């Protein structure tokens, strides 16, 4: 039920409510959390940013789940990238050594190959995810949403037993 | 900015803080237990852990660490343990503990529950041979020794010397056949070389003709003499070149031939080895009776030694050298690989500078366990940064009579790891210790007292350990009546003594593991046993030795005949060629000498002529 509610909220948000920038912001920040391993200092900071900024929480949560799956698939690549950054680039060694021996910084676990590899990937992807999502929300609200509602699949799914049951339960809750 | 910021941030933060406050003790307890179990390979249990925030310190009431080799016992258990973490370094993600206080350290206590944990997949480096793996055959009970019979009549009845002397059992036989083949193969090569030398004979004949063609009597002038001398020198140079080539071939041939002479001499060693092998096959006891004590004591002591080797190996493998550029690993998903960036005079990731251990109060001590006190210094993940090796200095007592002192130094500061251990045990009561083997004087030592000292040094892949054990006040209970003369003698000797010493040395050099086992019990047993059965055994052994020597001598004669024939053929030819070369060379040299004499004569004659003419001319002037 959590999943259905999450997707329903997200679809609702795509149609109306918060601005495309808020939805895209939540989605992009959620992507950073999803790609990076849990329990790091930077993860906590990103959570704080999500909670402080008025970005969409459903989008952030859905993005977190979606990008966690992507992170699982691309984990070996993140490990390779992290190892390359930490070990093979001599120019960066000074920075890593300073950070490693500085207070607080080691709590980010930056010296872990997967943490640094996924975090750098997430930072690179952040503007791309943000801009793509923003464009998608705008397009959805203007054209794509209406087109989807007209498709046969949407008609079948929206009249299906599962969706009907979900809506009934939701009404009861309200 | 979110309008209801307080609900979104502060409330979750407060909730998280409350949850952390409520559960941090159990989380840290679980974390320490998990890390300990991963390191030890058996259950680690911590009771009543409590974290204090200011200063950040941890305290727990008890810790039990199960023995991975006997999971119903603990390696050790502690009473109250307390330590504080350096907050400044904790912010840097480093666990630095100045002093850890450990109360009531008790060794090898019994457990009420099984301390085993599911075994993780074993990952051991393929390139490096494990110490215990290598030691296993050396420390295993010796089958050949245990099955040695001491029944002289039975030995005589069952001993079939002719079938023992089957060529298949004799390495000397096979070596002689191999040498014969090698000599035959080599003789073909020798013949080829001799043929090449033979070709030089034609060149020598040419040199001889050229030398003889120089007729000294025909030399009338100095110029003719000088030309003849040049010609003689050229011939001599050619002759010397041929001789040098011959000398090289001669040296090669002689060396090659003499090489077999050495191999034939080495056959004596092989015969001795064959004899020892035959003794083993015949199951004859060594005439010196050495090793009887090893048969009696070895099983128990060597199995204990093997057990302790396991601990040493574990310590060696768990404490690794740190590397500047770690090789890339293949970690589990979301785990990654940690890369460290230490700097000099900084702290490593983990460093417990001092562990102070107290043995608890005398009143509360259980007489069946060792209570240890002392200190452990510099437990760290990177000794190159701290600059100190891990050292252990513990002394333990048990029941007020048994003492144990343990010292260790585990040094990972340099590329070559060096581990040193020493332990001294005194007054250990041995209620029961098995002696002998199922087929040789099974017995039990009861109510003995043991003192022991052990020193172990492990530099890199080498290993050297010395163990001295002294057993006294012992009583023996034999499990059955003696079944042979030797068993009876050994039993009589043992019944008359109350103690003995054992020296056990185990060492590994260049991937070979060796064990040496000596005891003064051997001498006592040897003198008694040898008196009774030594003569009979010696007689049988001599018979076996004589028959072996006769069989080998026959085969060896064939080899020596073949070798001498081939050698004679080569050497006589070489001698013959050498004579020819020397003869021709002498001819050329004598011709050269003749020419030189002739030149001298010619010069003298001309000088005389000139002088005479000058004198005649002077006479004409002064007339």
C-alpha cells in the first residue's frame, strides 16, 4: 500500500500542486541519497537539505528508492571509479591525506571506494537529473499527462480492481 | 524554505536523538561483538555495556571470548572493562584509547553454551603455505615407528631378506642402471670427439712435411736464413694452434669421463640409504633403540604442539602489515574498499596504547582457572605510524601453585614481520596424561607435576620454536600386561623413575618443516633395552647388510667394468694423440733451433770475413 500511495502521490504532484522546480529538486536530491550508501555524514546533510528546503518529499523518496536500485546495479563501477580517484590519481593524494587527517571529514567515509565513487557520480548526475525532471514535469502538465490519460492502458489500469480498491480505501482513510 | 521547518527538522532530530540515547548501548555492544567474532572466529559476548558521553567512554561488566578450537571453552573472559576514547580523534574517525582497564582476566574458562558461529568462507592466500598445514605431517603420529615390532622370534620368522632385496626396492640398483646408460650415451660423444682429434693428424703430417722441407745445409746467406726462420715460426704457430685445440678437447673429455667416477663413488651413500629403507620395510627397530621415548610421549606432546601452532598462525595472519598502495579488491555490494591516507606522527585508525590487566582478588579466584595480570601495549591497525610493536607481558596464577608467564612481541613495522613469543609454566599439576600407543605400552601418567618453557621466533616465513618440559612426581598406570621384551623393559625402566625432561624443537626453513624430539628418558631406555635385544637385532641387521652389499657389489662390478673399459679407451687414445703432437712439435722446434744456429753461424762467418778484409787492408797501408 505504501508503494501505491507513493506512486499515486507522485503522479498527483506531476499533475498539479508544487512547482516543477520543487518536484525536480526533491527528485534530484533523492537521487544523491539513493546512489550513495546509507549512514554517511554527507547523506545526513542531504536529508537535512531535503527537509529544510521546500522540495517534494514524495519525489525525493521515490527517487531514493529508484536510484538505490540503480546503485545496486552500478556498484562495481562506483567501486572502480572510487579506487581510481583515491589511489591512481597522484595529484589528489594531498587532498585525501589532508581530509583523512582532518576532523569531521573522515566521518563522511570518503576514503571508501564505493562512497566516493557513488557520491561523485551523484554530484555529476545531479544537474542532469534536476533539469531532466523539471522538463518532464512541465511537459507532463502541458501535454504528456493528457495523452497518457487517453491511452487504452491507462483506461484499463485506472478501472482495474486494484486501483478501485485502493481509491476506496483512501477515501475511507480521509 | 519549508514553512513548518520545525516539524520537518527539529522533531525528527529530537526523535533520532532519543532513539540513539535509548539504544546506543546495545548498538555498540552488538558492533563490538560482531567485530570480535569476525576477528576470532568464535562467539564474543559482552554483558551490560554502557556508554558515557562526557567524557566519551565505554564500560562493560563482562566479556567472554570463545575458543574457536574448542567452543565449549573460552579463550579468556574478563570482569569489568573500562576505557575512554579520545574525542578529538573520534571526530577524525579514529579510535584512540590511552588506557584500557581490564579486571579479572581469566584464561580458558568453561562455557555453559556453545561458542561456535557459522564459519565464513575461507579465503587464504594461495601462494603462501600455511604453517599448520606444513607442520601436520611432521607432527602426525609416525606410522612406521608405531608399527615396529620388538618380538625377535617373530622378526626372524617373518623376515624374507630375498624378497626385500628385490631390485624394485633398491634405489642403488636403479642408479647403477641409469649410470650405465649414461656412460654408453656419453661414450658415443667421446668417440665423436676422438674422431675430430684424429682429423688433426693430417694437419700434423703436413706440418711435418713443411718442417722437413727446410734444408738447413742449403742456407748460404743471412737473408735465406731469415726467410727460413720466418717459415719455421709460421709452422710452429700452426702446430701450437693445433695443440691448443687438442688440449681443450682433452680437458673436456677428461672432465666428462671423471664425472662418472664421482657418481660411482656416491653410490656408497645410496647403499646406506637403501639399507635404512630396508630396515624400515623389515620393521626392524633401530639398533640404538633411539626413539622409544618419542613413541611413548610423542603422541600427546606433538598434538599439543600442533594445537598451539594454530594460535601462533592465527596471531600472525590477523595482524597484517599495512601497504602504501593497496591492491584493488572485489568487495561485496555497497561495502567498497577502504583506502587509508596516514601521515607520520599522526594517529592510525585504531590504537589502544595500553591495556592494564588485573587478575582479580584472591578471594574470588577459582582454583581451576588461570588468573592473569600484566599489560598489553600498542594494539593498532598500523604499527608503521605508531612506531611501536604490539607487546604482551602477562603473568598468571592458578590455584596458588601453578604460575604462567607469557611474553610476546608482534612487530609489523618493517616489510619483514617478526613475531616472538615466550612462555614459562611452573608447577602445573597433570592429573592424567596418556602415554605410549595402542600397540605399544598404552599407559597413563597420573598426579605428575610439569614445568615448561617455550620460545617461538617467527621472522617472515621462517619459524623456530624451542620447548622444554620437565615432568616430575609422576605415577604410571599401565593399561595392559607387557606383550614383548621391549615393552617389559620399558615398563621396568619407567616404574623406577619419577621424572624426565623433554626437548622439542620445531623449525621451518625454506618451506621445509622439521621437528626434533629429544628426552633423557631415551638414554635410560636405550641402555636397558640394548643389553637384552641389541645383539640379536644387530645380527639380523648385519645379515641384511651383508646380503645387500653382495647384491649391490655384483651390479656395481658390471658398472665399473664398463666404465673402466670406456675410460681406458678414451685415455689411451688421448695419450697416443698427445705423444704424436709432442713429437711433431719437437720436430718443428728442433728445426727452428737448427735454423737459428745456422743464422748465428752465417752471421759469425760474415763478421769474420769483414774483419779479415779490414785487417788485410790495414796491413797494406802500414807496410
